[in-house]
C-alpha cells in the first residue's frame, strides 16, 4: 500500500508544487530581512534570527503535514471534518471564555503562535465540500422541512463558527469566513427553489457587507467609530492625515515604504521603514517592505505568481470527477485569494485594516501550516483526478 501511495505522488501538479516551495522558502527569507531589526529591539528576542528560525520550523512541520495529507484519499475527508469542526469550535469558545474575549474583545484569535480561527476556515472548507458533494446526489426526502434543513445544515454550522470568531473580536478572520462560506455555498450546483433563494440572499448579503466595509465611515458618526479601537479601523481613508492613530500610522508608513521603493527598489536589506517605523513589518505589512527593497516590479511579479497559483487551483477544480473535490478545490482557491485581497486592501488603504496575513510571505505558524496543507489537499485531489482519468482512458481503449 505504501509503495502504491508513493507511486501516486508522480501525479502531483508540478507547477503548483514548484510555486508552493518557491513562495514558502522566499517567504522565510523575506521574513528574516523584515524582522531582524525588530526581533531584538521590539520583541526582546535573543537573536535577530528569531522569527526566521520559527518560520523555518513551521515550514518543515507544514511540509510533513502536507506529505501525510498526500498519502490519504479524499473519501475520508467528510468523517475527519465532521470530527474536527465541532472540536475546533468548542476550542474557540473555551479559549474566548478563558481570555474573556467575548466581553473585552481581542485583535486576533491566537494561542501562542497558533491562530485557531485558521484551522476553522480550512476545516469548514473540507466539511462544506464533502457534505455537499454527497448531499447533491442524495438530497431527495419525503419531508420538505427535513430536506431544507439538510440543505442548509453546513450553512448553519458555518454561521455559528462565524459569530463565535466575530464575537471574539477577530474581525479580519470573521470577514474572510463570511465571504468564504457564502461563496462556497453559492458554488454548490442545486436547482431546488429554496436553495436558489438562499443563494440570492447570500449574494445580496455579501454586497451589503462589502458596501458597509467600504463606505461605513460615511454613514456611522465619526465619534462612534472613534469610541472603540476596533471600530476605528473603519476610518481608513487619508491615513497620512491620521498619522497619530494606529491604522493611520501603519498605512501611512506603508505608503512611505512603497514610495521609497519606486520601480526597482532601494536594494535588499536597505529598507528604512523596517527600522521600527512600520509595526508588523514581518507580518501584516511585509508587502510594503518587499516593495521598498525590491521595487514595484517585483511586487507585481509576486502578485502575478499568486494569480498563477490561484489559476492552477481553479483549473484542478474544473477537472474534478467528483463534486466534493471540486467544491473543496474551489474553496481553497477562494480562501487563498481572500487573504491576498484583505491583506493588500488594508495595507493599501482600499478597505479597513484587519490584520490578515499575506499567504506564504507573512510570519505566522498556523497560517503557514494551513496554507501549505490546503495546497497539499489540492495536490491530493489532482492525484485522484489523474488516476481516474487514466483509468477511464484505459477502459475506453479496451
């Protein structure tokens, strides 16, 4: 069996594998470059290589996890996700109660270097994909109420997960979860009338949420927004006019870093803004440091690489022979793109700043693990696609 599993690895998508490795390794060295000053001065670390070493550790753990994922078939995903989703949800509630987050609010959902909400996103992608992959073919029921409940069950669970994270104060993860779960639900091919109505509601809801995020500061009085540090993020326009505020200070210094870089950059390790001017230079705001040192052209190249990874993921999704795998692949692609959009949107002052990491390039153990494992799932799905294609071609030839 082990020998057969090893043989199956030849069916991995090579371009996606190469891009994953390049971005993971590149991210580790960019984190080193962005953090070696702040590691000792701001975080009192014993070594300037502190964050670099920890990121390398998480990359190794992530690739070990990826290898494990590649060896197991996707048919077991539903059972695993049905176990993991409630466990993670209970863990989140216990953590929030323990930290008093439901009443005080927190900026993110972390336990040490672990961001618990990231595991919820990935577990829900797999759960929704595996559930609907089976349900679409077996959705008929004599009881209409039961049929409707079964159709929206994952959406109810997703809503509970969303509200737990939202009430815990992690607005960035909550916003991504809301869009992610809605888009996965919209992607499910079902012609039931009630399903179409709920899809329409989800689409309208997303548009309303985006509108509130984008233009909420024009409707809600500024005094109310300034009364809470979390609501203060909705005042995101003209950051350099609000240099003394948290969001204004960060985004404005990001602008300065990008402006310093120009087309070709100031040279590797020559960033000025990472010298404690730009907080979170190795996490949420690593992109301005990259542009400052390597230039706008390299920044654009990184974005093109991101789009290529997304393209490969969606291409694998369209080639799936099983609906479950197609939905999971689609969900992972959306998960990937949402993090890019929310991170860069906040950094560039297009949307409120939420503190969401940039895939592969931002420092963070749990997000590194979830990102690499999610693409291992895509690779496993591609392996099964290729094996199924080969078997069908053989039958047609016979």
